[in-house]
C-alpha cells in the first residue's frame, strides 16, 4: 500500500507543479502519454521541449513502478523512485523558469 501511496503522491506533486503555473489554456489532468500529448497540444507546447521530455520521462517511470507494485521492492524499484523524485525537482525548476519568463514578458 505504501508504494501505491508514494506513486499517487508523486503524481499529485507533478500535476500540482505544472498546474500552478498561470497562463496555460488547460490544466494537465493526468500523466498518461495521451493526457500529456493532449495537454501539450492544447497549450501549444512542442513535444520536444524540455518540459514535455521531463513529463514523458516521469510518466514512463511511474508506469513501470505501478507494474512492479505487486512484486517485492527491488533495488531497481528504489532507483526508479529516486529518479522520479529527481525529475520532479527538475520539472519544478523548469516550470519556475517558465513562470519567470512569462512574468518578464508582461
């Protein structure tokens, strides 16, 4: 159950991080590949942009972790969990930069 809660918390943190930035036409509602692609399209963000790349990486790692939740926690699981945390911090930095860029254009 802790693994599920941790994954859910990680997803929530990512969504809150992205959605706290003003100026997007639509909020990001999930971390599936389709949800991210739709969000990128609606908000006219290039799918090769760093923000998109980070979101796709987080999505991929969380998907892998969700499939491993029934198994014994392995070193690979721990490593991926740490990678998700690192990517989330990078996302925060990127989003903060986007917010500052948007503020400076006003």
